[in-house]
C-alpha cells in the first residue's frame, strides 16, 4: 500500500512587489498537502472596477503567492467586514511576465459574498509563483488603510489570457484567500480533497487494486500455458524457476555423504500481455533446454516442481502476484524387464 505524508512547513517569503517566480521546484518529501495563498485580511471597503492582486511583502509570514510547486486551487473565499453590502466577486490567477506586467491565466466563476467568511469549492490548476487576485464586475472588495502594505493594481477588468501592466498601490490589500493543494500526478485534481488516487492521473476515485484470476494451467512438450485475467486493464507476465538436485558421482572419499548440487533454472514469459476487464489471455512460459533434458531423463513419477508467479501491473501502477506450483512429470519411458 502506498502512503503519502503531509508535514506542515512554514517559510518566510522575501519576494518584493512585481517579482516573478524564482523557481519551479517540484514537490518534495515532507511538503504539506495543502497551503493557503492570501493575506487573511477582512474587507472594510470596496473600489469600482479594480483588479487587485495579493502581492508579496518582504518579511511577512503570510504568502500570497501560490506555493512553490504546481498544484490546484480547491476552494477560495473573501472575508467581508460588517456594514458592507454583498458584491459579486471573481478570483483570478495571474502570472508575472516582465516588470509590472501580469497575464491572467485562470479564473473562477463569479460568486456573491456578503458579511462574514465563506469558502467556495473550485478546481483551478496553478503553477509555482502564480498570484491570486480579485475583481468585481461592479466593485471589488479591499482591505483599506493597511500599514506598510503595497499591492499590484489594475483599474479595470482583465479577460482570460490578457496581459496588463499593473501599478503599485499603497495602503491596500486584497481580502481574497485560496486553498492550494498538491497535485502529484498532474491530473488537475487536488490531492487532499479531490483526488482519491493521487498516484495516477487516470483515476480520481479509489485506486483500483490488482485482483488476478488464474484459470487452466496446461503443461505442454516445450512450455507451460497459463490462462489469466484481471479486474482492470493490466499488463500480465509470468516468471519463476525450476529446481532439482544433482547427485554427486559415486567414488571414494566422502562423496556418498554429500546431498549433491542444487540446480536452479529461471522461467519467464517472453513478453507481457495486456488484458482488459472480463477477458483472459494465455501466458506462454517456455521450458528451457536444461529443464527439457532433465525431464527426458526422469520417469513420470520423478516429476520436477515449477514455481511460477503470475504478475499483474495495472495503470496506477499497482502490482499483484498469484503464485502457482506446477508439477512437471518426467518423460523417460520405463525400461521393460528382460
């Protein structure tokens, strides 16, 4: 069973206004499964037509930037203080281009927020260093009179994909906040709350386990044939070995006390086969020449034993194994008494 670990981390953001992402670091062991982008301030006013970014500030413990790895915004909200009327607002995701230029790369649906704090579900893929911003079709909520605060402002709306030049606006912050989750498999679903199979981009429900089924096993002259299937699409193969003891040659000394030498010969399919749910495939395991020669020397009752593992690997990928023990009868003809 695969396990994931999410250990919280705290970092001091030292980026300045209009700075872009410094790197595109991939997720690393110990990184939290989710993080928050935003200033955690409560709106106490609004401004007509503003698009305001939650810009970084040197020395702050809060990070308005998307965490330093790719991920997914799974929820967002706006904190609204008392005495303010409800307003329609839209979350935007912006990417730094040059200087004070930003491109709007993603956006949420337009939602209405009133007094209080509300988190709304969404699903927006983001990259390391992206900024979250807020815009209202009529007016945009702001946190005014913020000491030592400087935010990136564009006076107007911005369409998806457009690049605009922002200016520095002192004394205000954006009250928008977004929850960002890791997306290890890159399927656009947050690993903590939206993706129940973060090991594979093909599944968002529980990862399908491997449930092998083995049917008829036939021993032919030069090979073992195994009928096998699986509950989901998978790649099937067979591998194993045959062992036997070779008696020491008779003679003087202590040779008669020795058990002999053990011989091990590996077995395996030439290439794996793909099976679909509800179907079966035939796995052919060739018998190597040393095994064939040994069978030709043995009577039927002097059988060899083959141990074979049927191995299935599905699309997650998860691996399942079904062990078989197969009797290989000898092929020598009994000598007729004279």
